[in-house]
C-alpha cells in the first residue's frame, strides 16, 4: 500500500477494485479502525478515506 501524501485529504476508490488487490480482512481492519468509510452510490460501493484521518 502506498503512503498517502500528507498534503492531501479525502479520496475514494470503487470497493470492487480494492478487493482484487487487498484481502477482505485488510479492508475490514481499515473499517474497524474507522480509517475508511463505505458509501453506497446506487451503482456500487466506494471506499472513502475518513476525513479526520
């Protein structure tokens, strides 16, 4: 996983893209630690970096 640029905040990626690169347990850990949030767009799900991270 690449390091986030400290000058940037926010951002999102389609959840199905991450499932090919990371295991479900990694994604679940990020959710449990409230580092990311899931948004339902009506067409799919986005994994979004928590703004206060």
